[in-house]
C-alpha cells in the first residue's frame, strides 16, 4: 500500500512564542518527506524531538511575531511493524487522563458493558458510541472531555475517541488516542481514533466509521488529545488562519467492522 499525505497551515504569531508541531508521520515506515517552515517568507529551522510510539515532534523555539507558514508532504510505502507489548504503557493507558475521565464514567461503562469481554467488548463499545453520538462539526469545545461528550451526545472524531477510551478504561481495558492521516476521510482533516489493548496487541477503533481503518497512518499517540495536538503553543500567542490536510491511498478497501485491525 502506498499512502501520500500533506498538511499546509498558516498562522499569525502575535508575540514571541514556542510552538510544537505534530504533523510528521511516525517512525517505522519507508518514506519520502519534506517539511518547510517560513516566517514572513524566510525559512526557519525546527528541532525534531522523539515522542512515544514512534511519534516525531518539531519544536520551534522563540518564534518572533509574523506570518508563519508550514508545509509538510510525505509518501509512505508499505505498513509499519506491530508495536511490541510494553507493560508500563499498558498501566499508563488504563488510568484516567485529562480528556478521558474514566473514573467518572466507570458506572456508565459497568451498566452497559459489564458482562462483555475481549473482542466482544471492543465491538460493543465502539458500536454504542457510534450509535449514541451525532457527528456535528463545531459542536464541541477544545476543553471538552469524555463526560462532556457523553452528556452532549454529539461531537467530532476526538470526542468519539475520548468517549470510547474512557468507557474501556472504566472497565480496566488499556486504551489510548492516536492522531492519524486518514485516506478516504470526508471531510478531509486530521483524524483521531482510539486504540485498545487486547491479547498483547493494540487494535484501532473508530466509532465514527468515516475512513477505512486499514489505510490510517499514525502521526502521534498518547493518553488523549493533550498528547497529540497537531499544533501546541507552549509559550506566547498565535492565531491559526488556515489549515489544509490531504491523505490518499492507492487502494481504499472496504472496512469489515467485524474484524480487528491494527493501526500501521
């Protein structure tokens, strides 16, 4: 499988800032890629920092006020290897986190899914979230967590993923969030999905069913959206003015939702 992706964004930096980009595809894949960053048309350099699960962050330190433009393209051949089991990560991803407040949703998870286990549980949680929520762009706020989504009954991809993760963690199942490029996604954008740990492996779960899981391409992975944002401001202030994401695959398979799929 060959996948081609790109991300183009512009922003106005209003005061000296430190920024972090998470737009590059994760390690472990053969690829051709380019990353160009300019401020008022002049090139600026970013330092690359390794993140968990093969993620690669690009840090821009002390960016002065001006117009920032970022252009990233990558072509990936083949699929990544299966990630080996990690006991520390399994523990970390079973605990509550900022946007996946599983301790608050534990009674809900137990009421709906207490008697289910293994793949049957994963299927049931994903189907339940997909059926109960409405996909409504702009309906959620950046600070909304899984409880907010559960009460609102609507959201976007990260809200679906947060609720799936929180419900699974509420039942003792390790779960995490992955930011991905998603060939076949409509409308095209960065995408967020959940991953659940079962039988020594992580399996991707996308309650939105908006893109084939087999084509998803990992960018960043973490406890929730706090660990995987495509653009973070550590210091200073910026205003995002445009964002364009593309993702295409030479083959868009049908997604058999009865099968477990690994994000590769």
